[in-house]
C-alpha cells in the first residue's frame, strides 16, 4: 500500500486520523521470539499508523542530530542525505570504536537498559520530542499517536523493530551524552548499549552510579546481567577464551556476509565474497553435530552456508524445532535450498508434532509458503495447517490470507473474512489477498467490506484501484 497508494494514505491520515473526531486505531499486540523461548512484546502497526511514524521521523530528521562532542560517540540511527544509516554499518562502527577506545584506557564500564522499549514513558517521549525542536503541531500529533495506538497506556507505547522507532529510541537517550554529571573521558553508545572509559576506576564507578540515577528519573534501569565495571585491561576480553582461530575468522566473515547479502549493502555494491573453503564448510557442519548446539553456532551456519544448503538439509528439522528465535534467519536460508519439498515436509512435520510453536515462527513459516513453497506437493496441507494451528494468531493467519493465490481453499477463507463485517488484520489481509480474484467478484465483496470502518474503506479502495 505504501508503494502504490502513499498519496492517498497520507491524505487519509490528514482527513480521518487527525481530524477532530478521528484518531489512530489501537494496535495489535504481537511477540517476536528472542533466543530460547524469551519473547519481546510489541505491536504490529496498521498501514496508516506505520506510514505516519515513517513520515513523522522523515519530516523531523534534522532533529535527530549527531553527538556534538567527539568524546561522546553515538552510532545509529539517523537519516543522512535523505537515506537512513544502515543498521549493520552502525553496529560495525560501534564495535570498532569500542575496540579502539578500550585500548586507550585502563578502566571501563558497560551496560544496557533493561527491557528498554517496554519501559519508556509516554510523557517523557513527548517531552523529548518538544525539546528536540519539533513544531508544536508535531509534538501534539506524536503524543496523540502514542496515546491512541497504545490504547491509552503510558508505558510500552513505542513500537519496536522498525527503523523510525529505533531512531526515536536512540535519540531519547541523548540525555546521557548531554549530562555534565558524567565525567568519564569517553563514552560510546549504540541505542541502549553504552560504554564508559577512563583511567580512573573511581570516575568510571561514579559515572555508572550517575547513569543509573539518570535512567531512574525516567523509570528505566540497567540490566544487571549485562552490565559490568572492569579495571584491568587483561580482563577486557570480548571473545571467549576457547574461541578457536577458525571460528574467529568465520565470525568476521559472517559480518561481511550480512553486509553483502541481507539487505544492508548499497544496491550498487556488487562485490562478491570468496567461496567457503572445504575446511570451513566441514567446520561449520561440525558445529551442528553435538547434542546441544548453541544458538549462536546454529545462526552462524545458517548465515554462511546458504550457498551450500544441501549439506545442511538433514539438520533443518532440528534447527526448526530447537531454535524458534531463528525463524527469520531460517526463512532467508531456505530460499536457497534446492529441495523445497524437504523444507515443506520439515515444517509440516513440526506443525503436526503438537510441540510449542510461537506466533513468530508461524508468521515466518507463512512467509516461506508465500515466497517459495507454493509449488511444492505439500503446499495445500501446509497452508491449512498454519491457518488452523491452535497457536495461530490474527497476525499469523493474516499472513496466510494475503497470499495471492486462488488454490488451497484460500478463496473461501478470504470470502469468509470479507463478509464478516470485521475491521482487523485478517479482514485487511483478506482484502489484499483478494487482488487475484476475478474483478467483478472481488469488487462486489469489497463494496460491503468497505462499509465496516474507515480503515476498511481505504484498503478496499486501494485494492479496487490498484489491481
């Protein structure tokens, strides 16, 4: 919709969402899966709310400023020359700055903010927006957006996972760089991960206490498990002691691979990476053989073995079962697997096992189906298994409903949603998926679908006019 209907969406925001009797819809709660079975709660913004947030930060991009002090370095997330700084570029520069600065000082402290996005207070965000220099109208609109999309909640009101939200989250903590109470010689920060450097342990310790006080004033706190104060340089080892030379080399290659092949590189960068040697391939496969494979090893294999997926195919069922947090990475990896029927079979078997499955996994399995499993022999059964799974949610079902295909009972599923009178993600996705229906049949259903809400109207008009 943003690609094909942005002008109409922006007009809808002005005339409907921002009118006296209008407003943003409350957003749908979703859970991204982190390592293990830990979940990161956030919301999935509807198309109108999401475009508003992108448009808001782009219009106010000049207020997201680089740190003015060379001793207070902040990396990501900003828009420079009309283009957002790539996430991996920020992360790489951040790690390099840490390594360089750490060599220059005897002491350092590092910390991150516990459950940062879920604890930011609504009024603190609005105050930040005003202090950053946004216009009074934009300050009001931003506060309204946060309040209405979060159904009036005053905390956990900033969405996660999308670039404009990361820009806001990174800029909000700028009070740490601006504080004259922090006396350490240098600091380095990326989002809510921050390092303090000095030759005096007492200075670093005092600053660590000050940081906690500043965070507490805003209802935030440091993550005790991820925060430390270290004095002697010999203790400043970032890599585990048992990390062998081969793995170090492959981890470095992983960073290059992400930069080139996972949407981080510039479009004009056609430089290709060297092929993995036989020794490196064998080493990576060996990481999957122990009974208890660490998640970071599984992620390393999925990132680097995309061009040698046939060697990993036997491990896919285990990787799907044991690492729910790698569902998105599995999606990218399986795009290069030659035997897509094997992938479909592995997913279907997992769905039928009756084991715990997260919304995050179900969504990315749906992405696999849409992008490269529709021609497999198990596609129909896979579609229905994902849609009818006991752990399926409105968001994971919506992923199935918007698949532009007329087979596998999808037409009936979409018709059911379009006739329901609902205004929610399954109904909106069904409208988008109906773009492949015969035009007369589709527009007849959309005529009644559009009457249910303003959101239904703009989505229905988009489908009718764009396809």
